[in-house]
C-alpha cells in the first residue's frame, strides 16, 4: 500500500503536466477516481441543477460508490500513465 500511495501522489503531480488537456469525460473520470481514492464513497449533498459542473462531478464520483480506495488509486495511476 505505501508503494501505491507514492504512485498515486506521483500520478496526481503528473496530471498537472500532461502534454495535452484530456476531454471532459476523461477529466470527470480522473476527478471521480481521485476523490474515491483519497476520500472514499461520496457522502456529500447532491448539487442542484443550476450548478451543472458540480453536479457532473458529483454524479461521476457517485458512480464509483463501493469501489475500494486502493482500486480507485490504481485506476487513477493507470489512466494518468495512459495519457502521458
């Protein structure tokens, strides 16, 4: 697990230095995997319809409910590596 934490932290740092900006669906996936890996299941209140960006992020994160944080971390690392 300590090795995975280091890989996850490195991937988070690398996400800021990608050669090109990922599409919106990929960005939502990255956000959701990051939140699931670092926080766990989404327990936040669902944003209203007027805040479409926050709602899309909330929905993406909620889809990962039940995913182990270690699995989310590994998926995040793999996705960042595929984009690099």
